[in-house]
């Protein structure tokens, strides 16, 4: 199960990277075609969809690698049981928010699908197709938060704590700038 989850988080991060590359390709193609006197219709729509997809698909990967803004400044000031309880509270709150977001986004996309809603830009496709990246990103984030909550409740270090420890071992304090 551990290997599957790690691959899921890595795949989500890789898809986010592909979307970022897609933004670059579309923008370069648009600039090149404009210089040649042609217009790439719908480029703005594609860039917007890639941008949203890259943000949502990267959520779980960045969470697992300790790159999200957390309340570690407050937590580091606590010790022992107080820190453990505060960390548990934060992870439970994060899971509630992530799960609710996944549910709300899924409901929204399902309605778009049911009503046959089309994108309002130049590219007339069913809007639920690019919106699926939001659903996937929030679902994988919910799984990753639940994964770390379970690890924390078992007494293990969370993935973001392991990532932070690894950065400190390499004398990389860039996260504290």
C-alpha cells in the first residue's frame, strides 16, 4: 500500500509538471505563430486550464514534501504532549478542509457534466473535462493528509516531518527564509 500511495503522489506531481510544460508550450507556440502572422485561437483558455490543473495536481506532492505553509512556527514552540495534540488537531482540521473541498469540487463538476455545460471561451468543450484536474488534485490531497494523519496517530513521523529532517541533515535551511 505504501508503494502505491507514494506512486500516486509522485504521479500527481508529475502531471502537475506536465501541465506547467503545457503552459510553456502553448505560450511559446502562440508567440511563434503571432510572429509568423497567425493566431492560436483558445490559447488563453488552454493556459488557464493548465494553470489550474498544475496548481491542484501539485497539492498532494508538495504537502508530502513539506512545501506547504504550515503552523510549524507555533508547533515548534510547543513540547511533548502539547505539540502532539496540536499536530493532531492541525492534521484533522486539514483533512476536514481537504475532504470538504474534494466533495464540493466533485459536486460542482458533476453538475457541469449533468447540465452539459460548455466552456465559455473560444474552445467549446464540455467544461467538466478540464475541471477533472481539480477533482483529482483535491482527492489525492485528501488521501495524502489522511495518510499523514494515520502515520502521526501511530506515532510515526509524517512525510513532511521526514522531508524537513532530510533538509536539515543536508544543511538546507531555505524553507526558513
